[in-house]
């Protein structure tokens, strides 16, 4: 009985470790655990995928307001180069 319990415990730990590695390697850590910086709207239930991807790539994400019509858009700055956040996400994100 003790042997079966030990193997069950080992299998559970290995499964949990594998899940954590999978989440970490896929760059999903922030979105899975909802770890978003303060400049992303924290009132929403689901974080903006383009914003999370920008941050996961080491970029800086900010929301800007268009002065002509008041609309908002996301900007991802990586290595000093600014990209529209959704354009950057659509070009570089690979499932």
C-alpha cells in the first residue's frame, strides 16, 4: 500500500512539474496567472493578448489616445522601435 501511495505522489509531482514547464516555455505564464503590469487595464477579466505577448517578448506596452477622434490603441516598444501592438502580435505570434 505504501509503495502505491509513493508512486502516486511521484506521478502527481511529475505531472505538476510538466504542466509548469509547459506553461513557462510557451510564454503563457503571465496570461495563465493574470500577472499584468499596472499599465494594462486590470478591471478586465481577460488580459489583452497583444499586450501580454508584447511584455513576454521583453517589450514595453502602452495605451495611447488618438487626438483626432479619441480612440485608443496599443503600442509595443521593443529595442526602441514602436509597433502597433496587434500588428506585432499577428506577425510574430506562433501557436
